[in-house]
C-alpha cells in the first residue's frame, strides 16, 4: 500500500472540527483506494490556543521542519499533502508535495499577510471549491489545482434525518470563538430574539473558557467538542443553520446542513457561492437577523431540494471519486 503523508498542526489533529474530520475521512477513503494516509505533525512549539506569539502559525511551522522531515523520512514517504502554507518549503525536500489549504490569504482573515509569501511558491494544490481554484490562479498563478470537496458522512445524514423532530424556533451555529467567525453577532441576535432557541457549537473544549468573556443570554445553549453523531442529531432538530463568518475555504457544516435539509442563512461573500440551493439565503450584517427570522418562519420543516443538492455535490461518494482520480495520476509521479 502506497504511503501518503498528511501534514497538519498538532492542534488540528486534536480538535473535533473540520481539519480533524477531513483527516479521518481521507484516511478511511485512502484505505479503500489502496493508499495509507500517515498523520504527521510537529510536536514542539505548539500551543493549545490560537494567536499566541511564536505558535500555531506559519512562523512557528518553519522551526518545525526537522521534526516533520524526520517523520516523513523514517517511514519512506515520497508523497505529502500539507494543509498549512508554512510547510510549502517541503517541496524543496519532496518533489511530490501538494497543498490542501484549510486557510487562505484573504484580507478577511487575520494573519493573511503572513500567508502570502508562502503561496508564491505553491505549484500544485487541492482545493475544496471552484472559487478557491479561481483565486489560486488569479492571485498566485497556480494552475495545477484539483477541486475535491470534503464529503459529508452519508450514513449519518441518512441515520439522523427526521423532519418530524425539527424544533421550529431552533437556530444552529457552528464555529470558533474567533473574530472571523463572529460569535458576537450570534449572541446579539439571541438577545434581540428571546423567542428563539440558539445553539452555538464549538469544535474544541478550549472555547469553554474563552466564551466566559461574553454575557450569554438564557436562550443560548453552548456545546463543545461534539462527536459527529451528536452534530448530526442536533442539526436534524434545528430549523435554521446560520453561518456569519467573514471567509471560509469550504464551510463543511454548511454542506452538512444542506444534507440535513436545513434552511440555510449564509454570508454573501463569493467564497460561499457553492452553497447554492433553493432554501439557502445570502446576507450580511445589515439584514442577517431578519433573514434568520424569515428562514425560521418558512412553512416547511426541511428542504428536500437542499438535501438532494448536497448529496449530488458534497457527499463522501463525490469526495472518494475526486481522490480516486487524483491519486491515480499523482502517485505515478
């Protein structure tokens, strides 16, 4: 079985959210395709929290190359997928290295200026959306780009789908306590709409402490580090799924929400153009609260149109076919 290294930060492997879920799905999918995905991450200069000086970001990655390369060489790995642009220099040591970005140097994201120099030397990438493929070409001249979504778990989307369990006033938001994700907006919405039951789900236990700085109204329910089964069960019960982030490379919970037939409210930024179904509504800070209330008032429990679109565009089957084609070509080199 051919080995492929997956290089991510230690914190990405430990949290119960996007990068970790992607890693596990890729590992399982690779096994079906005859590819062994080997998890690789630096063990030093790593913090349990974002945005601490010298940790977790591109500058910190540069001092971890020896650790990462030791792991790669010890397992005779010749092909590597890395998710953090700070590891771009792996191509100096391994010609078969490809970027799969969990972040992108967009002005909407804190620290984007630090990412930009690394993208100047990317020559091959896998991205999750056509928007990112266009941006890679337009901003960095990278033309060798494959588009493969992070496929949602189809078994869970079938197992937990039950429109009769939808609570009409339940709004669901999934994210992090970071400025880009705008948890402050969700809290303000809940304060202004006490008739709504608002669930805020955070990917890591570390946010349990950081959320204490907010004045949380009684109609907000906080959840931390839920398992995938718990996410789908909770999502099934919500009437509306709301994302108010400034930028996303893919927004996995949005695709899962579509798969569960949720009425979706999302940002109007073009990075969300792939979230395009009958009951998906785009807005901004000026009208989000009204859009969420309008979505909650839609006279259906769930949207079969949203669900059909998600299965067609973002399922694990679609992801598997994308990587089958990608590995067939890449692993020959």
